[in-house]
């Protein structure tokens, strides 16, 4: 390199005093560390939220995930003992089946108690009593009782009984259960459809019977009762029903049937019938008590359809699952909005980390290049000064 004397003199007169700033580099490194820490905290939750959203429409997966966090041998033992104490052998068997499915051992003596309780519940005398009670009162306790209730409804006796009783109260200004009255009228209207379709409407027919039983037993959730009430107001002409039911009696079912058919607008009952079909599906897959339990936790027809999906996958384990998880068996514990926020948070923190890494690399590289330039200029000055000295 050849340095002219005038250049050297200029360098000597203007000594290099520039120092690359450290503050921007420090700030970018701190930003990178901060974003990295935030990403470590938020990204795992975002990944979990994404997996939860993926199973949002599958109650079976939702229940399986929740059961993984809930079920253990102590819980199974406690719930079986509680079911036996309540003389609910159906629920006790459901917990035994759940334990078997999840490979959780059950004390052999406890399993024998469950078997003995089932034997007693299935005795001829007990079954006959439950069947008769379901047929006469329409308030079943088990599948045998529901068989009696459904048989009574299928031969219109049960629906006529409920329609006449509640309709007479309504006409006389007494306290009547208009929900039971409306369901009885819908049941009368669709019973003929069940015969005409050779049983294809049977799930809806069974669903109406279960819904009436749930209402009478106080096992219908407030939200579901409100939803059914809204549907009935659009399906049943209450004024026409009051006029027609006034002359009906249980000994003259033809009048009640004709009144129901005149008052019920079946063409507008699509949503209500879908709810009844979902209820019937739960009963056929998991039993009467499971259907009643489902109506107790579901707040609207859509949730009852999710209970039906759960019952199709869980079968006899449905009651145990609903008992342990409640609404958590069919719905995510976090709202979709919260899950979406976790996912967005993960995306933003990752983006911030990548951006801060890029900025830190650029700042460090820039400072390194500036320091090299500074050293080169300083070397030039020293060489020029030495050359001038000679």
C-alpha cells in the first residue's frame, strides 16, 4: 500500500475517535432473550390449544383426553362404592367397564358386589315392578321401566294419559306442566308415523318418552327445558289444543289423538324431532339412565347430539364418563376464543423471537464490521505517522 505524505498529514491532523455504539446491540440481544423466554412459555400452550381445536367436534376425543387427567384406581373405587350405596348397579357397572377399558384393576370383591347388585336388579320381581311402574306412571328408573313407558306411549296410552291430565289442568286454570303436555301431543302425532314407517321413527318416539320421563323426574336441564319449550311453541297450537282437549278422556283416546293431530304442526317439528332422535340414540347405545343423564347436562339440542356421539363411542362407559366429567365430556374446558388467543400468542412470540434474532445478528455483524474498519483506519494513521517521522 502506498500512502502519500499529504494523506498522512491529514490523518495526523484528524485522528480517528469514532467508536461503534454498544447500546443498540445490547438492546437487540435483550429483546432476543425476552422473546425467546416468552416463546418458551407460550408456544407449548399454543401447540396444546391447536390440538384441542382439532378435536373440538369430536366428543369422544374430548372425553378421552379429560379421562386421562381424571381417572385413577382411587377414583374408580370411590365411584363404584358410591354407586352401590345408591343402589345404582347400572352406574357401578359403567365404572367397572370404564376401568377395564383403561386397564385399571378393580378389587375382585368390589366387582363381585357389582355383579350381585345387577343380579338383584334383574330379578323377575324387580323387573316386573319397574315395567309396570314405567307403563302406568311414565316415570322409568331403568331400561325395563322405559320399556314399559315406551310401550304405553307406543299404544298411545301413556301420551293420552299425560295429555289428558296436563290438558285438563290447563283448561281448569290449574298448575299444568305445558312441557309434558306439548311432548305428549307431539308423541301422539308421531306415533302414527312410527307405524306407517315400520319403525324408522322409533328413535324419535323413544326420545319423546325419555324427555317426558326426564321432565317428570326433574332431570331435564334448565337450558334444555327452555329450548324444548321454544320448539313446542312453534309446533303446538296451544289455543286449538285447549279447545280440543277439553272433551278428551283417557277412556276415549280417539278424541285426544284427534286433538293432538289437529294442534301439532308436524312439518315445523324438524328441530324438535332431531333432538328426540339424538336422545333415542343415546338410549339405544348406552341405556336409559345415560339418556336421562345426558338430558341433565346438555343445555341445547346441539349438545345432546354431542352426547349421542359420545354414547356411540363409549357405549356402556357413557354414564361413568358423564358422572366424572359432566359437561367436560362434550365440550372443551376453554372457549374457542381463548384457544385461538393462545395460538395467536404463540405465533406472535415466535415471530418476535425470529425478528429479534435477525436484528441481533445484524447489529452484531454491523458492530464487528465497524470495529474492523476502525482498526484499519487506526493502522493507516500509525503507518502514515511513522512514514512522516522518517
